[in-house]
C-alpha cells in the first residue's frame, strides 16, 4: 500500500490520489540525466514519498503514455539527496528511442549509465516495472510481464554501500527532454512497501 504522505518536485499541480490511475503532465525541456564532464540535470516532475533505506522494500508502477518525441519517458524513481556530493538516483520506465518505446533503466552513482529492453506489453507502449530493495546487498530492477512473472533487468551493486538510515525519495516521474511537445504520463497500480516518514 502506498504511504499517505507525498511531496512533489518540479511539479506545481495538485498531488493526485495514488489509489486510482492518474496523469502527470510533463512540460518540454525536462530531464533526469548526468553525463561527464559537467551535465547534471534534475528538472523532471517527480512525485515522491520519503523512506529510510532500511524500511523500504518495494516500489512498483504501471506506466503508459502516447510516447511521441525522442527520449519522452516516465517511470519509477529512487533519489538519494546528499549535502556532501551529487544526488544519486535510479530510474526505470518507458522511454522513446528512435521511434520505438523501450524499457529504460538508468543508475546514477558518480555519473549515469543506461540500458534498454524491449517493451513486452501487447500494446507496445506500456510497462510495469519494479524496484526490490535487498538491504545490505543490492537494488534489483524488474520488468513485470503480462504473465505476471518478474524479469530481471538490472542489479544495482553500489546500492549495497548505503547505510540503513539513508533517506530515500521514492516515487514516480516523467520527462520530455526535447524542445517540442511535452506529454501526459499515466500511472496505475503504484505500490510502495515501507514505513514512510
């Protein structure tokens, strides 16, 4: 069940109810990305709740949109805000690349990387993705098929170095990095397991 206390970042509209499907409007020129030597952007609309690393166990959501422009995206996100270094984060969801929606996973420690997987949903534009926290080990990223089976996409190994009291911002996001367009991302079945702050 999703915790009741939600906050927003880069989003001025109301915070929706997470008990039913909802749409998050995404303006153009928004992104979450980090590329050496100095490109570090966190301008995408985000809805999140705050949990400690030791209390967080799972985040899941189903994401869909009329993906149109290159790098249009939406998904789930965990962000670690630090006063002593760059913000670290992990995101996974649907991202448009070369005219095709794909499942993209990005993990940012010092800088970001990016991996892609085909969208397996029959409509070609929807994905259910999940983060599972193995405290002291790793963060696992899964794609949930229409058969409800978990398909592993990524093991985030640097996650094992986080302390139990580390504060996590856990939630959903959308981005439209291009100059044109913008979009509305639909989220459903948002589930967060953990004790909120």
